[in-house]
């Protein structure tokens, strides 16, 4: 299945470069480009791409605000958003993830990681640049900000706790299935149950909760 991607960046050279990298990849089609956040939101709502690739620093409406409009907690039918930026700033990363982004990459990450992030987002997974994951999620957890983390509506089972930890360590569904010697469909069933119990909408929120509750340490 072809993954349809919308690219938004205020720098034409960067926007064109990202589009060219993605367009030559098998299974990826760039269906639109935007030069600012407001245009990106309008195009995304009209085109309904499988994945939106947004720069953070854009005029009018920045990438975090654009992500919130398309994938935020109040959005009924959220789109998958991957945020990409030059700046390795924790506040940016945390803001993007809280806004609903399914991935966060630095522009120097390289084509391979970029393509992985696009495919992961399209499949409901999340990919965050490895260099910032643990540092970010530990530093900006709700517990550190003085708010207790949300509690599940029902306790997680032992297997669900095990799967949550593997997700928090960045393992994909296929890797979890291999690691735990269970089927891929079983992994997906457990993840659905965990998300329901926690009121989480995606893997990023699961990872953040695992850090907030100190199940995982940096």
C-alpha cells in the first residue's frame, strides 16, 4: 500500500529536498507541499494524507500548533503527524508529542530514519530520534511538573505491563512479537487493551505514561 505524504516546511530548498527523498522511495507518494502551518492544515484537511511531515518553525502557524489542529486530543479523526526540525530542543519535542505527533526527527537524521518514521506513523507506530527519547520523556513527564500521572481504568495485566515496557524501549510490533514469542495479532490486541485502559490514543502517549509512572528510567 502506498503511503501518501504531505510535506510542510517554510524553506523551499528543504521542502523540495524532503519531497525528493520521499518520492524516490518505493511505497511513498508526496501528495502535497505547504510553505506554512496554516496552508499545511488546510491541505491536510482537504487531501487527508496518510502522514503529515511538518517542520516546527513555520510562519503564521508553527508545526506544533498545526499538529494540534490535526492530531490534538480534541480531534475526532486525527491524522498521523511526524515533526522534523533542525533544533534539538526538549521543549519542542515535548510540545510536538503532547500535540499528538507520532514521531519526532532531526533534519540531520538521514533518509533511512526519515523513511522509517513515515512508515511507522502510517502503521500507527511511533518513531522518535533515539538521541532524545529517554532524556526528553524523563525530563518533561507530568510527574516532574507536579501533576500525578493518570491511572488506568483497570489494572494492567502482567503481559500488558511487559508489552508496555517493550514499547517504551522503542520496539515495533513485529519486534515485540519476536521478543515475547507471541503472534503479531496478539501484540495488537494487548496494545489496544492498554490504550483503552489508559485512555491513550497512540504509542507515544503509552511511552510518555511509562516514563511518568517511573516504569522506565532514562
